[in-house]
């Protein structure tokens, strides 16, 4: 999949996709991440809030359950992408000065403002359309993460904790109906989607500071 996506895609979308696939975070959890939640020394991120959209607008909320507040381990690949993105974001801050919203968000608009959750999903959809790929929801990346872990025989309790499910029963109800053969088949079918080479494509694009071009106006954050 990723080798079909144009190189000049907004880095915020790339990073959001990377985090969804490799950590299983929910959309609102990704958009609620702040740099203070990233521990570069211990290679972890902390889920402490979620960005939600209501009739009154967008706002930061506490995670739904205590289990949703969690530490998630990161690989060197995600850490490298986050470090590169942080440097680029600092350049944007320096350029905009007082015009930048210093909310400390990891995934933000170029002026530092939060990304509206539904707009992230719309942008992801438009990327799939532009690349002539089958439609999936942004949330399906989270299911992909869980399926891959289970297909690798990672203990259900660990998967449940990583996903932030309130109980292990929730994880069992959603995924235990899949037989080992089905899990392996699902994992293989997603190989072109994520593992492992094409994940590196995302990271490389982030590190090389991929930018949206003027003619790619299907990526609109506002």
C-alpha cells in the first residue's frame, strides 16, 4: 500500500498512520499526545488524554477508563520518526513565532492547532482514494495492530494492556473468535499494508520531511 501513496504527503498524516499501526492507539489518543508524553530515553509513550469532537467543538478529555491510561513501548523506528518530526515542528514554531499555538501537541496543524479528528479520517480516506486502494477506516489500523500481535502469539493480556481495553474479556470478545490460521492469514494479507519494509517508507518520508504540494489540496486539516 504505502509504496502507492504519493511521496509528498503531509507528515502529520504519516506520523498518525505510523503510530496507529505500530502502537494500536485510538485516533483521539494519537491526536491528544503531547511531547511531554514521549519518553525518548526509555522508548515509551504515555496515554494521558484523548482529543474528542462534540457539538461544542473539540476538547481534551480524560481517557474513558483507568486501563486506557497506559504506557506503550516504542521501537527504535517510531522513536526515530518522532525525533525527526519534533525537529521539523520546532522549525515551524521558529518561523511562526507568536503565531504558533504552543499546545505541545505531537500531531498538530502547521500552526500548532489541534487536528480535528474527523478531518484526519477524511484525509486518510482521500489518500486511499488517490492511491486507488480499498477503503478502510483509520480505526481499522488499530485492529490491524491487534491482529498482527495475536498472529505472533503475543499473550492476550499483553495485547489487551497495549490496546487499553478495560478488561481482557473485551479483547477476547473482539479477537478470540479468530482461529490461529485466520489470524495468520489476516496478518499476511496486511503485509503489503505495513510490514516491515513499507513501515520504513513512512519513517523515511517523515525523516526527510515530506511536504504537501500545492496541487494536493485533498489534504485539508481545517
